[in-house]
């Protein structure tokens, strides 16, 4: 939070509250953004930063399609105002791959059939990443609990659970040094 | 086989897990404008006037459209051309679009909507089919349907059921009600229209049916179809909800033509509930006569559909509430009467299973009652009377392969059904049900003799193979099926195949992702195109290698002599040889299903070249204090013929289990009537995801999936459908399991805790312990169309003119777009 407080001096809105300016870190890159002050973080990402991987689903915080990581924690970006994100560190689905290589989680989702239409996938991937970051070997029940705010209408969730489990195993192997560097 | 049947990463997986799949709302074009629709706030009214002057002058507004801008009606079915992109004279449901604002930003468009004043003259509303039958006036549609507020009526007699019922040992009669529900795709409908540099119109849309959208756009905009390009963007879930032509697609197309700028629209979640086209609420009366051993001798089914405010696919939906009843179990005589009414609610249409889950629920629950009454095992009752493979049903549907016996045996064994059913103690139970579904509708929705699906292959000297097909990726994996089939034939890896799909400018026509038709129809077209390419390559390679082409095999990106695998060349070298010999290489393939033996009017709904079969056993836990139903485990076996990619096939089965669970226990597209003194409005009770209850990851049961592979000669590599059929047994299996658990019958979907508790309370008082409909309103059934079954000397034709299914479907109406007959 200290970093965010320090960075906040970059931010602000104009006298009528119409446009806002913030500096935030998105997928590891620092960005200055000037945008319409009413916009949600979701709109800011999609419309002002061209990061369209994060999806609209309901605009009311009901479906989880817009989930991103804000300072490492999953949030519903449709419920976060862009102006609240001055100094924040945001991770979206575009930030998960390591260069051209899929992350272990992405590879597992691809292999296990965890993405059918793919519309809920970005939100589920970042939510699952947050889970694995704090709990590298979650049980099936813990996975189901962590993803219970992300609706998927295609898969029936089971292949998503399996993908997260697969990634947890793969992640462990990678940490033992058999994966690619960096 | 190297590809078919192997579990693989789907070809479009990388795009999906990196967020690079470009959905319609992700498209951004220079100078793009944004559209929003003003939707009716009243359920039924004449529009006296629309005052849009203030909105037109509002900041950022570039264009304002009203019903006057859209004089030409449209509709997905030639017999139901009853919609306008914006309403001009009347609104028919809360949510019916009246005006559109096109502005610099979505927000400016939304702000301007608030400035439009619509002067409505309210009309009496129709809330239900019963009201529609009671009140022929005011009519929701003048000049549409069967008179009054009845949209469709049908009456078929496939053999005379009356003497058969009279002679039956037992007759079971039940009323069932299946509430409507909606698709709830996570992606809200979106579309972008733009003029290309040559002045032609392009529409990108999250549609399952770009070909039909293309046709209707040409009609509604009065433009030659060849001046219009429709691109189906990958759908973020469809489930049938994006298979209709939608108002907003026509609005943005018109707006792009008038402004010369790209125009985008994305529906809000609330608007998606109004766009609907979802599951019809259906009231059913099912009367079945059986022998003392439970064998069916005759079935008499009446269905009453709540169609909502427009025709949509309703003419077909109406017939689907009965026509597939005969392909699961042998039904020697079948009477089917169906009525669809208009009501002042969002239009209903096709949702996964299209019209068939409702009567399937009725029959499977009734079979359970019959088994209990006769003291039989419900699995045995079904096994003793399966519809035979390679047979023709009473209503002239031709069945090919039929793997239901093995499906039942697998789930019975897996669930230890025979040991555990009825013995799990109070509050726990097992239920079994089955189902069957089309592998593609046998006829297109507008009559023609052209292919239902076409595939083109283009191959060049780099070794590149590109497959072009109009099929639409809605998440089900149609792109993967196309790549897999071409790769299998040509000995390549699916990832080697470039794909261009769902684009009316670039790809041959495929009718769309509906009726579970794509794997079978596109797959057969792809095999034909790939075999033709293989022949060109094999001929050229054979001449180079000095062996006969018959001895050549295509595998692992090589073309080689099967008897001397070292004698061969790379796939690319074979392409070079063929291009040198034949010039530029390209092949086509196409598929049209064979003609159905059904020759009667209305017989166009139901035929398919193959049917899939499914059996499921569901375990439930019912809390007798609260009526709460939990589903811990499901065993489901699906006769898929052949799984092209078992990872995806399993995903379709599990997704169907999930969706069926939602339909069975919680999902409902329900409406409420405001107090008449306040407003006549019928309003959607729950137009938000939070209030429209659907299962989350926490409700999902363990699922044991069995893919039964009994290849069907009509399918590509034997494949049948898997996207819809596995949904069908879920709802009745849950209802039957609840009976096994606590001895009550809920003859209604969804089976909410309130209903379970009510049934338990009644049972405790010594009553029947049943919750369900009690009355089937009188319907003015027309004279029956009499069609003798094959075993009664029939030839597939009706023996009288009848009144059934007047001008219903492709067999009777003109092939010309938009001609109403």
C-alpha cells in the first residue's frame, strides 16, 4: 500500500470530474492513463489500454468474467473505479504467459478442455493463479470454493478443476527446475 | 487413426487461454460509433408517437432510428416473418426495441435514450397460454398464426390411439409443466457493422447462424446479399440463444449504411434476458397405455407452449415438443397435439435440446411412475422396449445406430443401481432417465436442394493446407473437428491446418451451429474435400515414387509406400509434385442429408440422418426439513458413435449435466404482473445473473462420463452429436431420484425446495405427495392429420388432408426468402 500512496500524486481528475489521470502498473509495465473519470477498471483496461482479454459479463459483479488481479488479489474489475487504481499493480490474462510460452496454468487449461467458449476463461485463469500463489496445492474443495464467484456456462467446471490440479503439479515440477527459465 | 479419437488440446485453445480470442465486443475500428436501444417499458401497446427530437440534438448523437426506418419485416423462419428491427406500430413485450441512438460513445447514446418520449396506448395483455386461449382479442399479432392469440396448432394421428388405449392393460395419464429458462451465455450479444473500403457492408456478430443472418439482412435492408458480408465472431457461449436473427444486428447494419462509420452494439445483461429466444414453458398431458409388463402400446401427448411475443423458431419448436418422442422407445401408436400461443413476454425459441427436453421430462418421469406401479425396475422397463436400430418409427423417423442399451447398462453398473436404488435410506435416492437427440435437422429452415455444409481446401507449395467452412465456433469445438478431420485424412497434425470459418464472404455455406448438426454435416463435407485432395496428391506422389497410388499412405506429415515406408516423401514434396502436375490445388466437399421417409406436412421436423442416445443415473440428497436437493454424483453414458476429440466430447457431456442440473433445480425465466392499478406490465422477475439462479462450481456434482462408441455409418468416422443430447436425461433423472429419496413427485421443472417441501407436507398429511399442474385448458384442436405407421401399411404420407401443421415447414412452403405461405 505504501507504493500506491506514493504513486497517488500522479493521479487526479479535472475540475468537472470528467477526465482522470493515473499511473498504474499493468502486467509489469508502468502506464500513465488519461481516461473518462466515470470508467470502471474493466472499461479502462479494455478501452483505454486495449487489453480486451478481460470480459464484460454483467456489469454488476455477478459473473466473474471481469476478474483481474489488483495487487495480487482477485477483484471484479467492473466494480472497481479506474480512479481507485492509481499506483496499483494489475495483472490481466494478457500478463500470464511468459513471453511466447504459456504459463503452467494456461497450458493445463488448454490441454484439459478447461476452456470451451473461452469467455469466462480469462477471469477464471487469474482467479486460479491467485489461489495457487497463496496455496500451491489446493484440494478439489478449495479450488471449487476459490472459483465459486466465476460462472462458466459451458464446461460444468470439472475440467477446470482438473486443469488447476494439473497446473499445481506442473508448477511444483517447474519449481524443481525442470521447467524453462524465467 | 492418428488424430480421430485421440485426446488433444483443441486447435483454438491457445487463443482462449491467452485472451486473444476476438469476441464481437473486442472489436474496435477507427471512427467507430456506439448504438443503444430504447426498449419498451410496457408489455402491450400501440405506439401513438415517438418524440426523439431532444435525443437527436443531444451531445454526441449522430443518428436516431425508429420503426419507420425498418419497414421490412423479418424472421428466422419463412413462415414467421413477424419482427421489425424496431417496432413501428406496436410493442409486444417489456424489452421490445422501439428506437436506437447512435452516438460517439456508449455513454452518450445511453444518456440520449433517456430523452426519447414514447406515447403508448396500452392494450390488454396476455400473460399465459391459458389467457391467450381465453382471450382472442386484442391480438398480439394481426394476421399471424391460427387466429386469436394462437400461433400454431398441430394434430397428428400416427395410428389410432383410442382403441389401443382402450385395449391396454393399464393407462397412465399425467400432467407436467416445464417452466421456461434462458441460455445465459456469459458473452452478451454484440455486433459491429461497417462499410468496407469498397462500400460493401460487413457485420461481425456473436451469432450461431451467420448464413441465416446474411439472408435476413439482405431482406430487411433491401440489399443484394452479395453486397453483405457476415462474419460470425467466436461466440462466448450460445446454447441456441444466438441462433436467431436479432434486432440489434439489423439496427447496427442500417446505422453503418447511413453514417458511413463503423457502429457497435453490445447488449447489457438485462437486455440479454429480453432478447431471450430460450426454452419454451410447456404444459403437457401425457397419456400412455401399456401392457401388464409395462410395454407401451400407445402414447397420446398434448403440449401447450408459451411462445412469447414473436414467432422466432416457434413453428419448429412446437413440433419438437412431440416429434422426437418415438426414437427412444418403441411407440406403436402415437397421437400428438401441440399448440403454441403468443403472450406479451420475450420470444421463446431454441435452447439446447430445442423443444424436446420438456416432453422427455414428461415421458421419463411417467415411465418411472409406471415402473413403480408395476413393481418393475425402471432400467428393465426401458431396456425391454428400446426403439430398434435401423428402423422407422410410427411417425416415420429413420433411426440408424442405437446405442442406448449399452448406455443404460453402463450407468446401471457404474452406479450400482440394482444394489443401491431404493436402499439408500430416507433422504437419499437414485433416479434413472434416458434421451435421444438429432444429429442435425434433416431439412434447412428455408427449403432448398443445396448442401447443408460445404468445405473448401486450398493447398500450396509451402505445404500449407487451409480449410474454409461457414461453420460457427460457439465453444463446442467445431474448428477443432474441422482441423482434426482434414488432418486425419491427409496425415497431418490438426495444428497444421489453417482455418477460415464462419465468414459469408470467404467460406462456403454451412447452415450454422444449431440442431447438433456441425460435426456430422461439416465433418462429412470435410472428409469429401480432404479425400479429393488426397487423391490429387497421391496420384502425383505415386508417379514420382513409381508405385501405384493405392499403396500410398498419408501419416506423420509424409506420403509413403505402405509396404516400404522408407520409400516416400514429405507431405510438402507431395504438394509440390501435385501443384506441378495439376496447377493450383483446391478441392471442395459438401454434404446434404438424405431425404426422410416422412412425406406428410409437418414431417420436416424430427428427421435426422442419425440420433444420439444418452442414459443417466443421478444420486440426490433431499433435506426433508427444507426441501433442499443436493446432487452429489451423476453417472452418464452417451452414445456418440465416435468421439473425434474425447476431451471435448467429455466437456460437452459434463456441460450438459451442469446445464441440466440448473434447469432441473433452479433456473427459470419467470415473470410477474404488476398490480393492475399501477400498470398492466408483465415484467421479468429476475433480469440479472445474481437473481437468475444458476449452478456455481460449488453445486457441480462428481460426474462419471461414459462415451459409448458405436460408430454410425452416416457420421464422419462414425461420429454422432454430443452437444445437446446429454442434457435431456438430467431433469427427469433428478425428479425420479427425488422420488426414490423421499417418495414425492414434483411433476414440474424447476424442482425448487418450496415444491419439494410442499409435496412432503402433503404426503405427511396422507395425500398423494405430488406437486404439479392440475388443469390443461381446452384447446380447439384441429382435425387430425392421419399418418399410418409403417407397420400399418403406411407409406409416410397422410391419408387425409387434415388440418395439422398447416404451412408448417420446409415440405410445404416456398423456397423463396420471405414468402409467407
